[in-house]
């Protein structure tokens, strides 16, 4: 038996991974008997960088923790700072924040459905969902000025108003998306090859999900009713009509359905928010320095609960800023899901938690990039390349 | 709410609705964690390390219902040892590894404290998020290690 | 049998051109199904893209990892395109008769096709890379799945025409004016599915499942070797399309006179390629155990039933 | 699914052949910034607030020139907001790629009448 056991490294570079990290799998034939997780390949010391920048600069740095859930991180950051400052954003700003956050959730979930399709070799689905995602991205560009990294928030409000000519566009986009979402749900139910790859794969039982502190759609697909938007409402979520979507399948298929159902909830919320957009100013003035104190803020990012902790010291820079992106919370459960599965299921199980390695590692635009670099820094690499190829 | 824990709780603060901060002695951590877990706080959202100058502070952010309980415990920098809570809440495993990487807090009884984020070749003794390590100093140290 | 025929038409040059043309067709059609453009820049409508890819790969650095089993590692890329090229001469292209034909060449074709799978295994094994080894193992496993139904499905036409020569089968269809696909629809379906597996295309691209095991058994091949492997894949596509055309769709003959045989051949093989591509866009990848068990559970019994029906019909 | 495939086959490809076709950005896209030096008072707020250190002041106060590095810029538009005199404005010109590094710095010079 023992000679048939061998280890396969998945990562740091692997086609199933969109970003680098490493899981060392111990295989017996095709069956996985152990998985070891190693992160940090894109760690660039974001938390340290946050301590060295002003609160205004940090607005854009936290956004770059993750390109896909940029809004979630920024929202979490401004909520945190606003609580420390003791100010509150005006209602219109709260609604706009909610709208952008939900649009982002749609874009993230659509992206995920595509990636999941790609992981099981269903490239056509990938192309279609990403094509539909364009609608959201175009809306985003119109509302915030950029397709990703929206930079919507400022401390004390939002930076751009939603004008009346944008509302019909949003509605049109939503109508089209609604149709597509219905189609994808039908497809996921009807397409046998998807069912074959997803049902009963990557099981995470409810009690395991609770014990391993899973968050977001991963937890909700294991029938854990946990959603920050409900238990700790921020922005305008206390006024939004929506239900927490759960599924008791506990497998990859359940995670697919949870996300597709959430898309519908997002559309519902967006329609409500657009119709009930309150009048008024979009921001209040905020001082540059934050009084000493500490605060924790939570936001439901598309991938799950995102938690930020800030300790301020009265200056214009934070004393300590801690970010925990949702993916890190799901890694522990991931190990549980992989063990006992098959090598062929690794990509889809991995994808099912919608991992975002950079999020986990908190990538950052840090000028001292070699500060946390791996074996080589940029200069050494350049030298090596020149030597290797003789200029 | 938790004042039942007697003198071990050195500080308790309800900072704003749904946010509770609490400081406990490092020796009673396991005991307090058991107690809190029985009360339903089984979800560790994350763990934050904090450099207080002469000592290190580890904050456990726990969530139950709609309350976020931040349990703080302080250890001296010269001997940063804490007992692990993996036995109580398995989900804390990766967070403990992360705090170990970044602050050098040793969690006794943890199954595998190998580096999670820092590279294998990382020179020992550098804990990047401690305040005494400035970005330039880390850079210089790394260059030295690589030759 | 003149040299010109062997080298140019309908021989080597023509087959290579056809191989690249079908790669282009496959890529282009696949792209259009997904609302993409596909290759468009090289040559008219991107027709020369596969050739450009081939030349580019030839010019690339050929890396041989230190740990590979060198003789085997070098043999595989040479053998992989040679085998389908050899068999292609047994397929009638420009006329009802093939370039070479003998009684039993159908068996020979099936034999060569299993050899291709074994080559995939050897290629993966000689690479000594973990992903390659896994890919090679999967290729061998997959052979267990599709080889039996494929052989049974291909024997069907032989039973109808009472001959195991591809040329004779085509002649039978031409003289009777009947496509065997009409007689054996199940066999036709099985053959198409099994060909997908033979070509390692979605949903049966398990041995080279990109997201799972990088490029599977081909992971370590680069430069010239990779160029040859890709050429081999294209040739296999021609072989698959040609074989299905010859056995089930009446080969290069048609009901309307005065149209050259080659036109019939091209039209029919294009149709087969389009079917294969369409199926490729339609499915997600199976897992290896699902593929093998599914094949034994459904394809093999169906193939047996098909043969039984044929026997009853022919009585 | 098959029907969906065929429906898409009939549709025009979703992507555009960008460098050959002209792309019109949406109004409000955040791209290249422009500084109106007649309005600039050289307070340095934009430089201080820039999260990517993409702005530079050459000289001091009312006589300064500004330099903008598109390579460093993250196009967040914070400078536009920070500017007390609304001297900075963001255009939608997004084709800023260049093969030469030197040409990538944009200088905004003050017109000097004296």
C-alpha cells in the first residue's frame, strides 16, 4: 500500500489556482488522504503598510486588498473609521453604498459560477457567465467611475451620486440579469455533467462548518444561517428586504445553488434600493485625525464575513489595522472538504469556497515590496534573467 | 454580562451596541474560553495581534448572535506564550499560525505551528508586525540573510 | 501507387493541411459557440493560425528535464504523429478505395488507436513528473473505458458489409446507396462519444484535465516535441472524422453524380468535426471513475445490443 | 443547453477587436488627470493625500510645477476631491500606454508672465 501513496503539490502555480498558494496533497491513487495548507506567496505586508499611511490614503489601500470584493473591504474600513469618529453617513450615502455593494456581490457570484464551470471543464458556462457579468461591470463604471476598485466611499459618505439617468440603466441591467439567473439555475439543475461533478463532492457537515468557523456562502450551503447583513446590519441593510439563503446539501452543488439564489436576493434588494433612494446630501465632513480608541467592524463580503479591527492613537494614521478576509476563515473547512475526496475534485472543491488568495494574504501596494518578498527580490530576479539569456 | 468571571476580568467595556471588549489574564485564557464557548461563542472571526510596546496583546474576536465579543489577553514580549484554543474551537488553527508568524506568540499545544504566511527561508527572530521592526530594517535583514 | 500521391495528394501534404484546417475549424467553431472570435489574425480568417503555432513551437527551446527517461521521452513525440498518419492511408479520401487496403485493415486501425493510448501512458510515465504520471495513469484507465465500446461500435459496419476492410465497407455503402449510420444509429452515437475520449476532448479530457493536473501526460513536453504532439492531435482528429465518415456516413461517395469524391469526403468530415466540437462545448468534464463506470454501465451494453440487433436484421 | 449554444452561434461575438475598433469609454470613467496650473495654489494637499505617491511638486508654494506619474497612479481620483481650488480634473482619456518610461511622466507647468 505504502508505495502507492505520494504527494502532489497543488500550487504555488497551478492552473486550478487563479492566485498562488500551496496545498500539499497526500494521495493514495486518486484519493486524498491529507492536505497541508501553505499561504503567503502574495503577502506584501498590507497591514504594516496601513500603519504607515494616513486614513485617506488607506481608503484606497484597503480597497486593493481584493480586486473583486473591493467595495466590501472599503465599506468595512469606512464603517470602522466612522464609528471611531462618531459620525454617521447620510441616508442617501448609505443607500448608494448598499447598491454598489450588492452590484459587487452579483458580479462576484457570476464570476464564481464561471470559474466553477471552468474548473470542471465547462468552459462554455464560463464564457457565458462572464459575458453577463459585463453588464454589472458597465453599470459599475457608470455609477462609480471604474469597473473594479470603485473607490465609492469616502470617510463620511460616498463620493459620487447616483443620478436619475442611471436608474433606468440599472433597472434594464437587472431585468436582463434576472432572466439569465433563472436560466443558470435551470441549467445547474438540468445539466447532468454538472450534477455528476457537484453533488456529494466536498462535503462539509453543519457541525463541522460551525466548529471550523466557516463563513459566507460556504457556511450557508452547510445550513448555517449566518449573514452579517442580518445579524449586524450596516449601511442600509436594516431596511432592505431579503432572506438569508441556506441549503442543507452541504456539498459543492449546495454552494452553487446558494450563490445562484443569492443573486436573486441581490436583484430584489437592488430594485428596492433604487426605488427608495432617499433624497439628501451624500456625505458629511470628516476630520483627518481619529481620536484614540478601538473598534471592530464586520461586513458581509461576497465571499463571507469580512472583519476589520482598528486601533487608533489620535493621529492621522492608525496604530494597528487588522484585516481578516473571508477566504482565510474558510481555509480550515477546506481541508476538511478535501480529505477523502478525489484528486479530480480538488479544483472544484477549492473553487467552491471562492478563494481569493491575495485577500487572504492581504496584498498591498507597498513601496518596500521586497520587504516581504520570497527568496528573490526584483533586482536579483532581473540579474538572473539577464545572466540566463545573456542580456 | 461576563462579570461572573471575577477578578480575572481586568477590563470590560461595551463600546457601542453589539460590540463588547474584555480583557482577561493570560493564565485564565483556556478556562475563560471554555466558559465563553459554552455560552455559545463558538465562532472565532479572527485573532488580532497587537504590539503594546513591552507586551503583546492577542485579541480573540468571537461572534454569537449579533454580539461581537473581543477577548483580549496580554503576554510579556520576553516570554510570549499562550495556551492554544484549537481544542475548544478548531477553526482558530490558522489564525493562531498567523499570529505566530507575525508576532512570535507561541501557542502551546498547537498541532502545527509551521509558518503559514512567511517563507521557509525567513530568518528567525523577525516578527514583521511588531513595532520595533521598521520596514527598512526588515529589508536590510533580508538582504543580509540572502547575501 | 505513385510517389506524388504518397507525398502530396491525397498523401502527406494534403493530410497535414487537412489536420491544420480542422484544428482551425474546431477552434473557430468552439469560439463562436461561446460568443468569441477564435483565431482571426494569421491568414484569411485566421486559417493559418495552427500552422503558425506549429512553426512557433518548432522554434522554441526544447527542454528535457534531468529526471526523464530519455530514450522513451524522445520516442513518444515521434511515434505519436506517425501512427495516425499511417492509419490515415487506410481511409478512403479521394476515391472509394483507400490508398492502401487489405482485408482486416479495420482491425489494424483499432489496434493502432489503442497503441496511441498506450503511447500517452508511456509519455506520462517517462516524464517522471507527478502530474504527467497521473495523466498517463488516467489515459490508461480511460482506455479501459472506451476501447471496448469503440471496437464493438466499429465492428458493426463490418458485420453489415461482411468485411473487415474499410474500403470494402465504403464500397458496400456506395453500391447499396445506404449509409450504415441509418442501420446502426446507436453504434454511430457510441463511436462519436468514444472518439471524443480517444481525442481526449471535453467531456473526456481527463488525462490532460487542465485545472486538475496541468497538462496531464503532456506536461513536460516542450518545443519541437510539443509541436509534434499537437500535430498528432490534429491528425487524430482527421482520423476520427475520416473513420466515422467511412464507416457510418458512406465515405467519399454521395447520391449526386459529377461531384468529386473529395468534396463528399470534406463535407462529411467537416460535419463530424462540427458534431465533436459541439459536444465539446456542451458538457463539463467527467471524473475518471465516472467515465469508466459510465462507459461499462451504459456504452458497453448498448454496443452489445446494437450488435445483437444487427445480427437479427442481417439474418 | 444545445439551444443556448445555437442561439449564441447566431449572435455577434461579445468581444470587440479593440485596437482596430474604437472604444468609447462611459461618461464618468476615471482616467487621466489634468491640473489647471492657473488655479493651483501649491498647497500640496493632493501630494499628501495621494495613496500611490503619483504626484510630485517641483518647487514650492505658488511658484511650483506639478508632475504626475501615470505608472504609479491608481486612478482613484482622491486628488480631484482633495484639491481646495478644484484645479484638478479627471478626463476619460484612458489610452495612456507607452513603450518609453521617460514619456510617462506628465508635467504641468505654470505659465510665468513676469
